[in-house]
C-alpha cells in the first residue's frame, strides 16, 4: 500500500512513538528542496521546520515544494494537522475539528504552470471519514464539519477582522487552504484535522497573547 502523507506544524518527529522509526531525507523538487521523515507507511513533513530556533513563518512556507515532495514519494492521501483559532464561543481550546470546507480570498499558491485548468476546491470526503474514524477509535471527541478561513499571517487578526470573518467561518488559520489547493492540483486526496488552540482575537475580554496560543498548540515533551 502507498504511504500516508502527514503535514503538521506542532508535532515534532523525534521522540514520538508513532514517528520514532522514520528516516530523514531531503527531496529535491522543481520548487525547491524539503525535508521529509518517512518509512514504508508514513511520509511526514513539519511545515514550520524542526528547529525551534529557525521557525518557518506561515507566509514563508514553501507549500509547493512540500506537497510536490509528497507527490514524488507516492503518498496515497494527505492529512494536514492545523493549529487554529476559534471563531465561535462553543469551540473551546482543546477541541478537535475535521472541517468540510475552507475560504481563501485572493490568490493562493499553485503548482500548475503550463496549462489552463480550473479545479473545483473540495476536501476529500473519504480522507475526512478515515480521520474521523481514527480519532474516535482513539477515544477522542471530534466535531465533524466546519469552515476554515485562511489569513496570510504571520500577524494575528484584528478584532474587526474577526467580527467579519466569524460571520462566515468557524476556524481561522494560516496554512490549510494553501495545502488543500496544491494537493488537489497534484491529484492527491487531502483533508485536515484542526486543533483549536485559542479563541480568536476579541472573542474573550482578555487580550490574546502568543503565550495563550502556544499553551495548547505545543505538545508536552
């Protein structure tokens, strides 16, 4: 069976039992090089890098290279794991959501260069189903469905921006739509597992801080 592709921003590959036997290698693509960790069953990419002192900011991630590397390595499907802010009060930090749609206004990254084509953007229903089953098999609660709104980053959103986008979406983040679009251009089924790591700016009376965002986003060592 072809391997599963996983892209994450918070899960470090070293020291985690599920990823302990992955070998590290560099993959060259037409869009640049990327580092992957893989075995026969999994190909893993840390979108922000694995060096905490050289964190790749959201607007600088080479999504084209990351997704093309997964294509070169023959993954059957991709699950993206994404840190998000809640746009709705019932989505408390610590909640898991498998969204079923997304919004990205403006141009996103693409890999198509030489032909005119128009994809109909969707998240894979089959990969979503598998993700939901796996999460529930682990005894965890997960919300089935929701809309993810992608902003550019790396800054967080203003209160006024959150008021506007919360009318149309449930979660806000900076990476998922870009990965979903490129995966679909490459013909790879893609879905997302979102971790709600904070309430978006303005949903609580206290000011949002990066410490609050990271408190839920970073897994214990």
